[in-house]
């Protein structure tokens, strides 16, 4: 871990007992002692380490190791989910990455339980799966807009905990990250999308509409985190007003998971000396 990290994000950003989202300053950099340039240096150095670890994980998956990672990214519109995927996960080998973004369910998907479509996208052994938005939409936006009965929303919290515990039992480390921005920062980012032609495509008029429900969303996130931050699959809340900090924090969280696997390159399943001789004669 880079020396600029005074406290590892797995400790400083974990939503433990008594967590209150309102107490998190979206512009803060918990556990990190450095500026934006330091953050850029950390991100560059961490990219090489993350790639090396990811390649070992993928190689071991090919050889039958069941371990894998599921990174779940949630946050308000413009919180930086896409940028985090691009600048953190995007530096690794694409063959070992499975990315999925869950939009509004299709009519066919609505015919099944809300977790049905999610279970079909769980990463295979050796992979890092990324959910850019996830099954948590079904207890966040649906709660805010009362798209499902209150009793059904309550049922879903328990269903999520059971589902994620099952994933962990299968060798999947579930890494849940909320990118937490302020309404002021969101407004700036939306304004940038209106000012820059290369960002027009990212602007959605509904984003402004949803800003009118800011407090309701904060309450919904608080409840979801409280109900579903478990020992098996805890939540990490990353202050995201500073994009550079959010990226290095998520990168460090991923690195920490992979370091904990103590990954070694798989041993050959063939006789090495024999194959060297065969190749030499070929």
C-alpha cells in the first residue's frame, strides 16, 4: 500500500455499526494524506499492481480456483461510476473482466423475481465482475418513487442479504461501494454536460428531475446500507466530490481484496522438462 495511505480504505470507509451517511463529507479524503497529484501517482502505481493481481486471479480461475470478485458500484447520477470503471478496472486485462449495467427491467425480466436477472450475471471463477448499478436499484429508486409496495421493499432487503451470503459461500468476494457526492458537486457536473459538446450525450433531462428527490434518495441509501451492510458483504462509502480520490479508494479496495487471496501463479499441469524437449525438437 502506498505510503500516502495512512489508513486503509477497508477500515476508514467501511459502513459499520451506527453508520450515518449524513456524517460523511463528500469532499473529504479519509485516510489519505496527499493532494490530487499524489493521487494521480498512486493511481498509476496501483494500476500495475492491480493488473498483475488480476492476471493471477484469472490464471487460477482457468485452473479451477473458484475465487472471484464482484464489485458493485452505486451512487447518485454523475457520482463517477463510469469514470471509476474506466480509470480503475479499465487498466486491467479485459479478458478477466465482466461488466454489467442494470437498467430498468424489461417486460420479460419483470416476470421474474428482482434477483433473477442479477443471478445470471454473477462472475465466473477467476473473474472480476463489475455491476455499474445493480439489484440495489430495486430498493433505492423503487423506494423513492414507490414503484413497489412497502412490504415488498422490506422483503427485498432480506432477499439481498441471503443472495449475497450465498455468493460468498461460492467463493465470490462481494465488494459494495457507494460513491457519495454532494448536490452542489452534482450540479457542477450536470452543468459541464450542458456546456461541453463532447458530453451532451451523457446528459439526461431526468437527472435534473431526480435532483428534486435528493433527500429521499439519501434516506433510501441510508436504509439500504443499514439493512444490507453485513459481515459477509459490507458496504464501503467513498466520498466522491474529488474524482481522483474516489478512483484511488476503489482501486485500493480492489487491491486489498486480491492481496488477501495470496495469489500464486498456477503450477504446470504437464511435465515441464518433457515439454521443453518436445518444443526444442519441433
